[in-house]
């Protein structure tokens, strides 16, 4: 749940933690909202071992990294491509002395990273009409190509290289861009994948502005005005003993 108190600051009540947290949100940085909270809740329920190594991809304000820190993570790497998001996440986590390192990087071309116990991601996933032309700066936090899968597919492909043995990915997106497609992609990468959380949300202003395209593209039914957010969990299972010997 979030109350926006102007363009620069959001007052965030982190659900389930019984704490109110003031987070800085610079202009243009994604305002934490239903998908942020659904993913944060999944992080709290993931059974993180104390000291776990966590990677937060597309961190925005750092709200999900914050949830991971509160859940007991030992070290968190938070990544975003937007300079203002990197600055906001750095300030929000540094002010609280959380064990978060913020890096500016593009999730489609990630630098060499170690493996993590938990990888969390709330990537851009809103489908957009390609006829609209290039994505404007403000839309980069959610625009994800004609089918909404530009980032989700990259993350599914990258997951096996990012996860330690026994590690898990928690990925949130809208069912509009294909829950089954994500499950299939992750299973094709030999990960054990399932939906661990769902939440129906009415269309916000961005989707309301795209209803015509979404209907023409067959991504929603005529008259549809809600989406379902899903958190998908994918586990990298421990290797069987014969692989360990080899
Ligand atoms: C939907 S927002 C999620 C923000 C935050 N994790 C949350 O849950 O509130 C997506 C974020 O992805 C970032 N982003 C967009 N394209 C990216 C890219 N190519 N690489 C890394 N981050 C990107 C945006 O700047 C934005 O902060």
C-alpha cells in the first residue's frame, strides 16, 4: 500500500511488517505499488535463510531490497538501469544502513555476477503498441514490448546462471503477458516453477490508456478492466550426487 505525497516522496506502509517506512522516490522513479507489495510479501514468506545472498533486479526505489533485508538477507545486490532509481535505492538503503550494494546495469546485458540464494525481480512487463514509436523516458519503468515479455523472457533465460544450487527466483508480472509462457520458459531452463501468489487488480491509468491496443492484440477480452498479478517462483534444484563427483 502506498500514499504518494508529491512527486518526490512516498510514505510506504510495508504490509505485514507493522512498520511505516518513509522512502525517497525521485521524479520518474517507479512508485511502489501492488506488484511491489505482492513481491515483497513473497520475499518475506520465502523462508530466506539468515545471511542469504540476494539479487534484486529492477530495484526502483529499493523497496523489495528493503523487504529482503528485513527478511534476514546477509547481503543484497540491487540493480537498475535508471540513474535516478540507482540514486533513490542507494539513499533509501544507505540511510538505514542496510547491507545493500546498488549497481547501475541493464538486466538484458548483466555483468559477471556471483550466484545468489534468492533472485527477485519486478521488471517492466506492460505490453505496448509498437506503432506508438520509441518508449518515452517516463515509460521505461513499465514498457516491455508488444507482448510485455521483453524483460521477463531475458530473466527466465538468465536465471540458471544467477542462482546458486538450491536457490530460487521470485518474479512478479501481470497475467496479461502470459503466466504459462513464463512457467514454460523456466521449466525449459530445468527450474522447478510454480505460481506462489496472485492478486486481481483493476487497471490503473497506464493500462486504461492501452485498452484499445490490448484488445486488438488479443491480450484482454473486450470490456476487461482488471488484470491478475502473479508471483512465480522457480527453484534451481540441488544436483544429484553423481554430478557432484564429476
Ligand atoms: C516495475 S518497476 C519495479 C521497481 C521496484 N522493484 C518495485 O517493485 O517497486 C521496474 C524497474 O525496472 C527498471 N528498468 C527498466 N529497464 C531496465 C533495464 N533494462 N535494466 C535494469 N532495470 C531496468 C526501471 O528503471 C524500474 O525501476
